[in-house]
């Protein structure tokens, strides 16, 4: 084994507000335990799945890697930032380590084959999985949390990124950390923000399905808008997102249509 890609953790903003200690235990203590196990095994190359939530409610857009940190708006973001601090300190103290901190924006989509996709546990916590289930009549309506944000249509704006581009970013980052020591940080995003309503309308156009909407109050811990400046990843990793929002939604809808109940037990056995 030459490297570890650390994607394990809890990732729901709302849940983190309700269960902060669980998030700190899993995301921070779990990361420390992983680093200890890696050191014992003599493996010192690590990619960490961090998050744009470490930037908090920053007024400066787009967000680059030099934007202020330390003001996440929810325990999930705090847990990711704390894990980043641990890993930076480890890499600074021990020259054997090479750690890449990948700050994801909002990964969505599925493999274009329709064979691999996201299966939420219980009620989906993120926009697209919930939207897909509503379109497939597994749920009655899409709940939108907040339509009074200071954005063009009042709904939250995010930088959505195709999971295939995200996977490619990991491969490029692995190549980079193999060739240098220390800790490095890269944003992985498209640099383009879309509102919740823009995503819904684009999905309706692509799928031909009408999506009933229910507006709810803002969710604790959410920010109004967040999108990336991915220039550093282009400069240092020769990586940039290639797939647009329509591709993300079309691939996700294909996955949902082919796997309406997720991975069926019979399919796993076969």
C-alpha cells in the first residue's frame, strides 16, 4: 500500500447541529486513529476528503484556498477544519508525511453507466438525492429550506461538481502528493454557483418530471451562497471540471431510473 484516500466520515450539516459530539468523535478522532494506523503500517501519503464548509459564511466569493478559516457555521464544518489542523500539524512535524487536503464543494451525479450512484441512508440530507426520489414518486414533494436568502431567487447557491470530475481530481492529487512532502490544500469545484431553484428547473427540463415544492424555514448551519475558485487545482494539478450541470443531473437521473430502490440485495449477491 502506497497511499490512503480518506473519505470516511459523517457529512450532514443539519444532523451535525443536532449531534455535534458524534461528528467530532467520528470526523476528528476517526481521522487521528487513521493517521496512527497509517504510521504503524509505514504509509505516509494521504488524501483527505475535506469540505468547503471550512470557509464558513465568508463574504468573499469565489472562495480560494487563502480565504479566512475558523468560522464554520456548523459542527460538520468545524469537524472538517479540526481534522485539517491535525493533518497539517502532523505533516509539519514529521517530514515523512505528504497530505493533500481536498476541499469538496457539492459533489452530485453518478457514473454515466447508471450502475454506480448514491444510496442515501434513511431520508436524504442533500438536495439531489431527495429530488430524485420525489421525481421517482418515492416521496411526495421536495422541501426547500429557505427562500429568503440574499440571492437572485431567494434560495441557496452552491457550486455543484460531477462525481466523475471529483474522482479525476483525486487521481491528479495522488500523483502530486507522491512527488512532494508536507501538506497541500486544493479546492475541487467548478467555479460556478447555481441556486436550488435553478437546479430544480434544470432537472425538470432534463427528466420531463414536474417536482412539487414545499418551502421550509432556513436550516440551521446553512449559508446563503458558496462557490469555488478552482484556479490552484488547475495550476498545480492540471485539473479542472469538465462536466456541466446538465450532465450531472442526467447521469443522476439515469442512476435513479435504473436503481429506484438503490442496490438491491439480489444484485449484490449476483
